[in-house]
């Protein structure tokens, strides 16, 4: 029988497959399943056991040249024996960053939910596309149910939505839909007949707003930045003034993109007051809640998004605070006129035949700009089934508790300087080494401070003890942003984090 491996399990070369024997498959399922079983054992040990153990490293740092050699990245004409392939699996696991580790605090995703992970495994195994009911009946219905429940949390009884490949794409969809609603001919006639269109957002918004403007032919110069207050919130009065100015200059404003949980500060724009301005000027109001949307599960914290029900569209990433796993992102719409399909449909007759034997409204693929679309709903559905809405609320509330604890402990330690009191679970701070304390007035102080975070980051990466991000912002030199979200975290991890920053930075 032909085999997927050109070597036997003992490493001996096999006879090449007879390509002319059409009665024999090229892949031997028994061998393949044996390999998969052994690979899963490695994944369990290296990623899910060691990768979540605080006694193990977050990462095994290697320089690019060394890592390339260790992985033997070259692709060759002939395959490798099974034992060598399994070593490849182990090497990939060993040298990858363990994002499920409790001390991975670097991004707005972290930790692992095992129910969601089971959903991810099952999704990959079933390997289907949710564009039509005939090829993905389970997932078409599942997506519909999840989108309905998420819309209810926003405060809508009706509407539409779609799973997107990340929050950036969700934001771009919103821009495209808002433009299409105002100028539906753009779909067929293109940009030539359009006036100058303007988008309004804050300087704290996600960069995908500008990327979307560039991608859709609107132009980054036509993204108007609205002032923010000291907390990083969009100022509605400045929005109103800038809208008036834009109109007086002959432009046509068509969308305001608010943010619920900004990337760096974690600020929530005042949605209710912005909605007043949008209604006054008859504009599409989009809320980028990719990061902060999950507060809607929490009775204690959902007030941060007061007014979200007045928006036209909401982007939300359950792969962030809810830990559904990358990627799991949705665009939710209040629209009930099938705008999503009208804007994006191409009516491909080989997929979307109108004389099918079932309700063709179940074929949702024409709502998407993609043809091939990954199933991203199962992991969220299975996790939601396991922990319930109450469990999600507990995760959100615990993240806030850990963030508050971290801030309280920072205030008790010399050398930690908070840039502002956190509104969400983003904690931004400078670490001031002993050699620099009391020297804030020195001419070179800011230059020296800017170098502290990069050096500490390099040390923690090379030692593998933890991961946390840093960045400059506007006139502020490099500072740390620790994102507290994983339910795997404990107060011991918060204490370790502070101790480790001190250990890595005290001699600078």
C-alpha cells in the first residue's frame, strides 16, 4: 500500500508509491493516525503541561540564525522518517513562545481554555467552510446563534453579523458598510464619482482604522483625529467641531469610529455622548470593542460601554479577554436590511444557487468578502456551553481584581511609576532604577529612562522568565504595558512580576 511517509518507522527507505495503481490511496490512514497520536502526546507534554507551568520558561530564546539551524527549515524533494518528523513537532513546541503560560503578559491574548481548545482541534479536523449550509450545516446554525446572543449583550433584539479574521478586518468591514449605505453605487462604479469622504476617530484608536482607509481608497489623510482628554477618551465636543469644519471644507463625513478599550491605555470612549453627535450629523457610529467588548458580560463593569446599543456596528474579539483562542472575532450590526450581503455579494452561481432544496438564506457566504472562511464559532460555543455567561463574567471580574492588586502593590514599592490610574486591565508604568531615582531634573533623564524598558525586556526574554510589552507614546518615552487577563493568573504571579522587574532592572 502506498504511504504518506517515504520511510518506515525504523527509518528504512520505502519503495516509491505506484502512481498508476488508482485503486490504492496515496495516504495510509493507519500510519497517519499513528503519527497524529504521537504528535498529540508531544503537544500535551510540551505545550499544555510544561507550557502552563510557572517553573518552566515562557520562551527559549534563540537568535534567528541559530533557530533556523535548530529547526532545519529547508524544504526538500523527499520526505523524512516519522521519528524525525516527531522531533520537528517537539522542536517547534520547545522554541515557540508559550502564550498559555501564566507569566505571558505581553499581548491582549493569553492563557488557555481547554474547552475552546477542544473546539479548535475539532474545527481543524472537520476542515470545512461555513459559506453554505450544505457543506457546514452545524456551523451555519452555530454562528447564527452566537451572533444573536452577542447582539443581545450589546442591547439589540435584531440585527446581523459575521465572524471575521481579526478585529482589523471587522473595522474595515464597518468602514465599507458605512460608505456603501451612503453611496451604494460605489460597489459597481468605484471611487471616481465620490466626493471626499472623511472618517473620525481618536489618536488612541487602533491603527486598522487608518489601514482600512488606505485599503478602501479613502486615504489616510481623510482620517480626522479627534482630541482626547487626559484619560485617553474621545472628546465629543471636539468631534462635533471637527465634523462642522470638515463639512465646511466640502468633505462628506460618513463614519465615527469609537474605541471601547484602547490598545495601550485601555480607555473607553464616552459612547452615549458620541452617539448624540452621530445622530445630530446622521453618521454611522462604529465601536471598536475588540479589546473591551467582553465587559458586557459583567454586571459590575458593563457600564464602561454605556450607549453601545446606539451604535450601528460593533467589533468584538472573544479571543482576547474570553480566551476563545486565536482567532475569534465578530462584527455585529444593528442593521436589519441585509446590508452586509448587499454590500459584499457577488452571487457566484456555483455556490449560491437559488433553487436549492433548503432555505437559501442559510447560505451566508455572500455576506463576506472572503470565499474561504475559517470556522471560528465552535471554540466559543463549546467554551460558552462549558462555563456559561456567568463564567465569562467571573473571568472579566477577576481580571479587574488582579489589575487593581497589581496597581496597589506598585504604589507600595519604590521605583514603579504609574503613568495613569487604569480604567481597564492595562497597567502602564515606568520602572525607575535606583541609579536614576531623584534625578528627574537631569538633562539626560528622559534619554536614560527610554533605555530602561528595552533592556529589561531583552533580559527577561533571554532568561525566559516572563514576557511583557513596552512602547513609547506621543511625548512619553518607553514604558511598560502589562495586560492582566488570563484566569490562570494568581496574586503570586503579580508579586513575581514586580519582583522580576526589580531583579532585572535594579542594576541599570
